[in-house]
C-alpha cells in the first residue's frame, strides 16, 4: 500500500516538475528573444535608414521600408568620401 502511494506521489511530482520545466524553458526563450530583439533593433533601423533617400528620412518614421532602394549613401561610404561634415554626398564647404 505504501509502495503504491509512494509511486503515485512520485508520478505526480514528476508531472508537476515537467510542467514547471516547460514553463521555465518557455520563459527563458521569451527573455532571450526579448534581449536579442533589443540588440538587433538598432541594426535594423540603421540598415533600413541607409537604404532610404534623405527626403524619406525627413518625412517620417525610421521603421518603414523605403519606397525604392537607394544605394547612394553606400557608394559614398565605401568610396572613401564622407569623412567630414562638409564632405558628405559630394558637398564641400569652402572656408
């Protein structure tokens, strides 16, 4: 009798532990996804903004996709121009 009672209580504890572990695992995944999105979000904004024209950037939100892809800023950055404030996009200030 005691052996039967003991095995049923172990089964209940095992089932309860299984649900607890499953809940904790899902909670851990949620927290990991939350932290990953916190760190990936600025990268997303940077890349999407770099593909927009200056007019689209001035108009509105940073989160929307560009109407058309614009690689001019990439050409400036990889072309070695744009180091100074007055040198961006071929505009040069004369002192």
